C-alpha cells in the first residue's frame, strides 16, 4: 500500500515508543517535518518511478506505427508503402515463414504454405496451399500483407490478390547477401529492425567462421542435384551457387546462366564432378534405385570414389535463416577437418 505523504509524519510519530512527553512534541514536530520531507520526496520518487516505468514499458511495447511511413521495393520492382507494420501476414514460401518466425513475428503470421514445417509452430498455422496458393483460403484469413517468392504461379496469384488491394512483397533470392537483405527488409516492414539486424549479424558471424575454416582447403568439383528427372542443378544466379562456394567447393554448373538450369548427363560427364550432392528430405533414405541410377555413370569420379552424399533440402533448398546450418553441414561433409559430418552418411 502506498501512503499519501501527509499521513506519514503522524503515523511515524505515534509509532515512536521512547519519546519523553516535554520536549517530545518539538522533536516529534521536527521528526514530523523531516519525515514529511522524506514522505514528499518518497512520494515524488514513487511518482517519478511510476512515470519512468510507464515510459519504459511504452518503449518495450511493439510500436503500432512506424516512426515515419516506409516505402520498400520488392524484387519484382514493385514499391510498397507501409504506414503501420502489418499485423496479419501470409507467407507463401517456407523460406519466408522461417524468416518471419526468426524475427519473432509468430503472432502476426496468419497463414503459411503446406510445406512450412519449421519452426514447429509453423505447422499449427492455417495452410493456404503450395506454390499455387488457394485464393479463397488466402482471402478468408484477411491478410494485410502477403510475402512470396518469384515464380510463374505465384506471380499470377499476386496479380489476383492485387485486385483485392492486398499488399504483397515478392523476393527472388539470388545470393546469400540477398537473403540477408530480405531478412533486414522484412524486419523494417514489420517494425522489428533491431531483431533483424541482430539476426543477420549472427548469421554473418557464422558464415565468416565457415569461410575461415574452408579458406585454404582443396576444393572438390561438385554437382548439386535439385531434381533428377529432368536433372536440375544450380547456376550463376542462384544463392545455392554461393553456398557451395562458401562451403569450400566448386559448382560444376556455376557457369550456366540460368539459376536452376536443366543439365544434360553429357555436360555432367564432361565436367566430371568429384562429389555429387542430393538434396533430399532429412529423414529420407537413399533408395537402391537411386544408388543404381548413379552407379550407371561409372566414369564419374564421384561415383568411382563413392562420394555421393545426401543433404537436408529443408536447410539448403530454403533461402532463409537456416542456410547457414546448411553451409555448415555441407562444409563438414566435404571437409571433415571442419568438424565431423553429422546425420548424413555417404550413399555408398
Ligand atoms: C528450382 C526449384 C526450386 C529452387 C528455387 C525455389 C525458390 N525460388 O525459392 C529451390 C531448390 C530453392 C527449391 C526449393 C523448394 N522447393 Co522447389 N522446385 C524447383 C523445381 C525443381 C523447378 C522449378 C522451376 O524452375 N520451374 C521453371 C520456372 C520457369 O518456373 P517458375 O514458376 O518460375 O519456378 C519457380 C517456382 O517453382 C519457385 N519454387 C520452387 N520451389 C518452390 C516451392 C514453393 C513452396 C514455392 C512457393 C515456390 C517454389 O522457384 C522457381 C524458380 O524461381 C521444381 C520441380 C520441377 N521439376 O518443376 C520444384 C518444386 C516447385 N519445389 C517444390 C518444393 C516442395 C520445394 C521446397 C518446399 C522443398 C523443401 N523441402 O524445402 C523448397 C521451398 C523453397 C522456399 N523458397 O521456401 C515442389 C512444389 C510443390 C507444390 N505443389 O507446391 C516442386 C514442384 C518439386 C516437387 N515435385 O515436389 N525449389
């Protein structure tokens, strides 16, 4: 209970048991005055503290508005203006879902794709489909922002969302740096700039640490298999090309202009990869059929030396905050000195 200052001296005087009656009055008055002074300054202090606490809580509370309206340009060249941070966000790609969660925006994510399985909380969010999202489902969730990755289907979908005046922001991650920039810009849009800056700082630190470890290792020629039939790999404009380099390897399709080129077996044989990386689900087992498929190409160094590995595609195939886990995993696999390979064993 907080007393009013005028109560304090009397209560204090009455509670003093050893006072002599004569001079006691004066002393009590004096003490009263002192205590009154203390009471006033205590009251003032409490009031000031209350004000400081309220001001502090106000600073901590998520700001409902940006300091000034912000305009950001997405990778399709569209400018999007935000006067307030969005409160109902739909993510149309697992990579973007992982970014939003990493920024602590859990409560503001109202819809995700069927493939969004990380973090576990993503699986509890309403699902809106895959790369070709369900328009009705999206509209029913009343989003005030849709974030998407560039692609034929999604671009068509976004044109439809535009008719309903739902703002969208599309990204086309072509490098590791672009992924970091996307985290920063999402942070800016959401009013979570500081969290985003801290996150990117940590990721850059881990990337630099892998970079240092793989700086002077021998760099094996590597084929990265996104899909097998047709064989799709990663070219110059893909962030995975960056990621292979950072993990201490040479991407044999890195000179191809398309980000995700279809590659002929003739080309692969000519380049003779020393390592083949299959991007698969983490719990997926490499089937005998898969092994047989690759053993047909016995002229390849990777096949002859049994250097066909699987890596988790949830890490490497998602241009989000977990790519650094992916780079670390790949670096360990290629260069055991970096650290022992973890879950992934050679296919054969
Ligand atoms: C290239 C490719 C990728 C690339 C590029 C993705 C990107 N931009 O983010 C990489 C390797 C990174 C990738 C990742 C994934 N992919 Co993919 N990918 C393909 C592939 C092999 C070719 C697509 C293509 O180039 N088409 C030709 C161009 C001209 O068309 P496009 O529309 O412009 O293509 C773009 C979109 O397809 C988009 N994209 C690719 N995959 C995905 C996945 C989702 C969920 C979304 C929204 C968009 C998207 O990226 C392409 C290039 O920019 C197809 C399979 C196939 N053979 O078609 C699978 C495919 C599209 N991917 C698929 C899946 C499931 C994924 C992942 C969810 C896998 C995972 N475990 O994480 C991730 C999600 C990526 C993310 N951003 O979060 C499924 C989609 C199923 C569906 N019905 O929605 C497909 C059909 C494979 C399959 N058969 O299962 N993928």
